[in-house]
């Protein structure tokens, strides 16, 4: 005889039943596990074209007791399981009394064939129950009799199927859904060999386990004895059919209770479960409201349990940081790249270094607090990342720490971690270095134009002198400018002032009658150099440069001029200490055979370009091409590694209106103006 459910058919339909066949089947599987089943199996037949007439979900649970059928099938939005339902337990998932109606998502009728042990008669009773889709508010129990099988269990068969085929229950999407929904539960009960099968083939949930790590943790109790906890951390590939819990199991692997891990409110895809096994939970009262007087019983107020929870949260917190800084952060960066939030960087090693620096800082911030970057629209993403990038390209990058500190509470560990990232070699310093190199390449290109292309308009005093005075670094980074185009009396005063670090050089005069001679450039080294003849002492290094206009060929006369400078310094008591090293450069476009002969005469010294050497004095003769080649070779490593394109420099100068290939005094003047203003 048909029985009436305590609600109308329309009330059932509007109650929020599953609309998807996967969710519907999951409801029946959970019903089986709720009935203490250790094995649930989906059974169906299908042919080559996927036709299917019915599907059965069979379990080996306790069955449906006919004596309380009115309290189970007769109630809706309520269930007898509610009485034993605990939020702190995974043993019972269904407690709403709706799951039995889930078949309406894809079937016209459901038939339960169930067997249970009647405690009064101690006999197994079997019968069947039918519910139709068009009259869900009636259920029809029939054919009750003593069972010959002597084993409990329930099989629910759904017939009159629609919108599904055999493929629906064989496809990888369905199997993956079951793995996500039940994998955590099967792992929880793996020691009891819980199984979920499709046509006798177990569901393999190992594929959704991204990470599984086991810790053994001893915690001393008040008695001084170690309580041993086996902690299994699992990170799932996708969202699972439960929230993120600590599951606590006793020595028989029975779940005693569960607690949320407190990482459930993140939206970063950190899907995880933690299983904690210990003999400690053999005597454990998980109910906070009960204050047991049993001295041998453990509870949540116990010091061991409190220490355990601190350790468990640390395990999950550290795992979350690993996940965020790796997989989750890369997903974030990929999303920001697609949305244009990460600004474009040129495809050279310098710009790519800037990009890596930005991504490193964003990942570190995301690891410390993912919420900073969650819920932002595309424009907000661009603004936030843009501001970080601007700060990183300046000397204010450490202000990011203070800015973030005003938004979220940083632990000392988080603060130090972020500070370490920000204190790495700053991109701003790299930027300054690259900018310096760019400007020096510009200087070289401008000098090339002066001495080669515009040589008939280029003079020594008005052009080369001014250009080199602003760019004396061309002879070495180690020097500081002392004087330029000044007589030896002024040179001596400036030299003395340089050596005394700013103190006035006085009015000492050079003793030579030729003190009015004016070397083009005099530079001195700020730091002393090794004395090759006496390892106990250092020497002071000085350099005087004589520039010749491009149409002058360097020969005997030009070398004689440099020798005059040498004699003035050598014979003056203010300059002539043997602890001062003096080098003299003469530079022009070409050199004659006399100079080449001098090179050969000094070859035994092993110093290229050397034409004369007397004690601590050396004279060198260079062409401008020699100077440019030495610059290129000195910067070759940086140019190659930064993928520097020198042609771009020329193009920028031309676009700026500088005529590198002109044929006029105006072109020379424009270049000189640019040279003295290159910074």
C-alpha cells in the first residue's frame, strides 16, 4: 500500500534537488556510506552505441529498517539520521531527507531493494520501495519477506532514464567527479578498505592527489610520555566533496571527530585535507560542551591536544606558503600577463631582469597575504602592479614593506622575508648602470663623428678638449679630473688640492721656464696602485693626455711636446717623487713611421702603445681608433649579456636631430653640445 510523504510533490520539486545526474548519483552513494557501507558500486549495462535502460547503486550497508520507514521515507527535509548527525564527523553526510528523490534529475522511477537485520526476530528482512517521478510524495513498500541472503544492504535502481547514456557513467568527467567527491572519504577510510566501484572497477582517486606528505610528531604529555601522531597532509588537484578538515582517527583508524583547518575561506585553490592518527584518540572526548570527570580521558582542553593543533596549523600554513609561492603564484602571474596587468618588458636581459624582479616581489607579497590580489578587476590589477613596478625602479623600493604593513598585519617572519626580497640587487641600480652604458656608447658615437666624419671642422681646443674634459672616463674609471687646458702652475695647485682632499693648493710655482705649457687633460687616480719594485709600498698614479686635432699626424714633434711635459714634472721637486707613477697619452687619428719605430724599441717591456719609458714615467701614443676599440673590448661582456644594440644608439641620436654625418661647423657644434650634456 502506498504511503504519503509529509509534503506535496511540488514542495519536493522546489526544495533544491540536484539537477545534474552526477550530483544525483553522488547522493545515493553517500546514502550507502551513511548506512555504514564499506563498498558502494554502480552497476549498469550498455551496448556499443551507449544505450542504457537502468542504473543501480548497490551498497553493503545496514539496509532500511521497515519498522521506522515512516520516519525515513515518510519525512522530508528531515531525516532519522539527523539525530545521530554531528558536524564534527564525516560518518554521516546526508541528514536532510532529500537524497532519495535525487533520481528525478535523470530518471522516471526509483526502486529500492533492501535487506536489514530485524533486531527483534534476529532475522534478515527484505522488501522493496518504489517512488515515481510524477508522484514523489508517495512511496510504495512491497514484497516484505524473510531474506535467504543473510546479509544486509541496499540496491537502488533508477529506470525510465533520460538525458543520459552509458557513456555518461563511463566518461572520464564522471569518474573525475566521483574521485573529487569521494576521494577524501576513501582515503580517510583506506585502512578499512572502503571501495567505490563502477561495474566492479574501483574508482582511482590517486590522480587528484597532487601532494601527499607524512609526518610523525611526538608530543609529551603531563606524564612525560610521548604521544605519537601520524600526520598525513594531502593537497588535492581540484576542489573536493568536503571542506578542508583535520580528520582525527584513533588507533583503529576510526574517525573520532574533525575540525576545520581555518584555511577554508581562501580562493587560491589550496585544496587540502589533513589526517591525524594516534592512540591518543582512543580515549578522547571531542564534545566541548561536556566536561568529563574521567581522568583517563583526553579532550580539547588537554595540553597535548592544544600543542598538536598549533603544530597542525603550522604544517598547513607552511604548505600553503609553498603552494602560493609556486603553483598559485604562477597562475596569478599568468592571469595578470593575459590581463595586461604585468607591464610589457623589452626582450633583452636587462628588461627581463626587471620583469623577474617584479614577479618575485609580487609572488612574495601573494605568499604573505593572497587577499591583497584577490577580487581585483583588470584595471585594479594594472594599477596595483604598476605602482609596485614604479617603486621597484626607484630607490624607494623598501617603502613597499611599509605600504603593505599598513594594509595587513605582517608577522616578523613575513616582514623579514619580504625585506630580503626587496634588498636584493636593486633593479634601479641595474637601470642606472645600463643608462650609464647607453650614454657612454652615445659619447663614443659622437666622438667617432668628430674625429672621422667631421674632422676638417674639428679643432683641438674648441672641440676635442671640451668633449674629453666632460668624458675623461674614456681613459679609465679609476681617475678623477685634476685640471684641463691649464698651465703647470695652476696644474700644481689643483694637484695639491686634489691630494689634500679639497684643501687649497697654495701659490707654489713650478720651477721650469716652460711652466706656461698647458696639457689638455690631467687626471689622477683616487686610490694608490701597487709598486712593482717594492711590494711593501703603494704608488700614486697620474695621467696627462694630449689631444691632437684629426688632421695632425702624430710623429717626432708631437712626442717631443710630451717629453717636455715629462721633463717639467721630473725636474720639479713638487712632482718628482719616485712614488708617483706618471703616464702620458698623445692621441690623434694617425701615427707616422717614427712612432712605429718607438713601439718596436719598447716591445721588450710588454706594453702595447708604449713609445718611451724612463723610471716611473711612460709615454704612450694612440690613434682614436685604438681608443674606441679598447672601449668596445672593455664593454664587450656587458654588451653581449645585455643584448645591447649599438645601432639603436645611432638611430636615437639621428632622431634627436644630431647630424652624425654632416659637413659643417654647425654639425660639430651640435655634437659638442650633446657631448658635454650627456649624463
